[in-house]
């Protein structure tokens, strides 16, 4: 980042990459793809540490928690998955959207997650329990981006 020089080209996904998120530690990067996977990368070496699979359709959004240990992914399968980055296990499958999930954002504290969907809603989730805290409706069109501080 300091020099602006390209350090690595990450090419191991089998289809288009649709989302990228840097971990708060600056050492970990996550990428989501239409190949239905999420890859967790080591920024220093340019190699992937984990391939996270389980989505039934294309992955459209990823967001890493501030500690770099938790990751959320959203998909056209209408679900959000919460992953443990170190073990590669899926901690929760969050369902409730009635349209494809197009956006996810982890809160800075890693305890809250927001997801947006083509169903015109935003859902706010508790990361630890996997429960939906709020459903925000009233949007006139698809929700394609969310951001939490």
C-alpha cells in the first residue's frame, strides 16, 4: 500500500471474483467468487490459507471482522455464512432474506453484521448467536451495498 506497487496477483478462483475484503490485521484478505467459494489469502506470500465452501450459488459479498478471525459471506443462494477464518468452519448459516444476498458488512467490533438483498431489505445479525436482531424495510429497490463502522 505504501508504494502502490502490485505485490501479488491472486488467480486461483475458477470464475469471476465478485468481492474482496481486507482483514483488520492487514495480513489476511478474503475473496468471494462466482465459483461459489471464498478464499482466505496470506497477503505476504500471495497464497491461500483456506477455501471455504458451502454456498449453493455464486458468492457476491465478503466482509472480514476487525480481528481477522471472523468472516461473513453472502450469496445468490439467499444466505449469509459466518466463518471461523482460522479453522475454515462455518459457524452459522443465516437465512431469512427472500431475495439474493448482494452485500454484507461486519461491524468493527465483530459482534454485529448487516446484510442487504434483492428483497429490498437490510438484516442486522448477532454474529455470536446467528440471530436476526432487526429487519430494515421500506427500500424502493434492491439493496446492493451496506457498510457498518
